[in-house]
């Protein structure tokens, strides 16, 4: 390894698939945006299928974000309150891994996994650049803190009234 490589952080030296589990987990900025309910505009969906969950988007489809978050999300910490059991408790929860990195398209543009997959760097507000602290992220308005309702507080038929654009914000 050259001196230049030794000085570079791991996310600039390795691909997402080459990272250790610890490195992979540390890339999550903890913004909570992945816990927001998302909708895919699919005009071809039949009524009985329009509310089904999915782990992919098809060409020509667009993802819309709501301000409705999973009931397991702790709004203050922006972390899942049942992280290890989340996929059992919420089957549609996407557990992003190096093996299913293609699902990153369902993550918001500011998601570090998505940014790295797209050839971009981690954002300037990322906790890895701030001694593990989330304060820069919250100050930049990049987390869900103070912006959400829980999915058990909103009637399903009212979800479409909660579509928002702020999860699409992406600042370097």
C-alpha cells in the first residue's frame, strides 16, 4: 500500500462489496430517510396490487417519498428502535447489503451507500467526518428529525396527502 492509499479513508480505497461488515455499517449516516414510506408511480398497477411492497423500480417509474416513517423509527435519534429484528417485524424493510446493492435506487439521493455506488463521495455532513457525531447532519437538515409522522398515526387512505420532496435534498 502506498502512502497516498494509507492516508485515504476506507470508502475511497474499497468498493462497497470489498468492505468489512464494520466498514459497511459505519457508512450509514443514520438520517432515517430510508425508514420513510415511499411510493412508486406505476400507472400500470392494478388496484389490488398498487399497495404491494417492492424492492426494485422498473424503468420509467419514479419514487415518491412521504413524511410518514416506520413506527419503529426513533425520531430523536433517527435510528430503528428494533434494528436487529426490523426485517422480521416489518417484512418490507429493506436490509441493504453488498449483495443487494442494486436496491440502493430506493434510497434517497443523499444516502451514502447510493452516493458511493454512483461514484460520488460521502457528504460533508456525514458522521464519519465529524467524530461519529450526527449534529452536522441534523444542522444541515439532512435527517428526518422533526419532520415526520409515524405510519401508525396516519390512515392508509391519507398517505398520498403526505408526499414530500425534502427527502430528495442532497448537499455535498
